[in-house]
């Protein structure tokens, strides 16, 4: 009986953590204030060669497109005295892949969260009062394992961010459209390695800031129950 409830709790914890990871990504990936802060930090508008207003418009268009609130990335700007599309065809093609990945992750967050809640609820429905201790045990032990994995990823990213970032793209994309050239592609000028470094570590910090206290509280609550 106990092992099944702990198993349900462990699987539910993994699903809940997956949902939390996507939530943390959303928290910063679509935060306009974060982009404004980063653009000022790296002098992005001057590096891209556009005005601050043009940069903001390009960012809004990109984020709206990824969230499926805009049908295309067509955006005309005047650059070096000539009118052109802000995003070229290669950048637009890559964003098709990014949008598909994000929408899949967003849908997965909802389903994973619902499935996790269902598994936790099943534990209490099947094992009544005994379920609390079993769920707490399964949660904190699984959360600790997940935290160890994410800590390892964080160390990797801190030591070799370029290798981490390239590996991420090789895992999630099946083409080389993500390889952009700052000489021709404005998008890579907008989002330098420094920008992505800051983004990734803010996401990791938020993720760990939520999961670590939850795991510690669950362990303390489990130990108190076990001591009774």
C-alpha cells in the first residue's frame, strides 16, 4: 500500500516540477520589464542600429508571435536609410520552431499540473489519513533528486554557458536555423549570450527558490508525522 502511494506521489512530483519549470520560464521570457532592463544593460538598441521604440516594437511582435497572439513576424523598419523587414526569412523560420516548442511546453504545463493534482488526490482518496505521510515522503525524496539534477545543470551553465546553450538547441531543434549571423540577422544582436545567460539564471533562481523551500517543508512535515 505504502509503496503505491509513494510511487503516485513521486510521479506527481515529477509532473508538478515539470509544470513549475515551464511556469518559471514564462515568468521571465515574457516579462517586458526584464527585456527593458537587459536592453539598457547591454546597449542593445545602439548595437542593433535601431531606436528604442523600434526595438520595443520588434520585441512585442516577437513575444506575441511566440504566444500565438500574432499571426506573423512581418514588421517594416527603416535601417541605414532603407526600408526592410526587421526579421528576415531565416529568423522567421526559426521562430516557427520556437513557437511550436513553446506552445507544446505551455500545453504540457497544464496537463502535467492537472495530472499531478490527480495523482495526489488519488493517494488521499485511496489511503485516507495514511496518505499524508506517504505523499510527503514521496514528494521530498523526489524533489531532492530533481534538485540535484538541476543543480548539476546550473553548474554546467555557469562553467560553460556556450556549451550548455548549444546542447540545448541540439536537443530541442532538428535543424540549424538557430545558427544566426550578427552581420545579417538582427535577432542575434538583440539577444546576445549575455542576455540568455541572465535569462537562464533568473529562471533557475526562481525555480530553485520555489522548489527548495517546498522540499524542505515537506521533509520537516514528514519527520514530524513519523515521530508521532
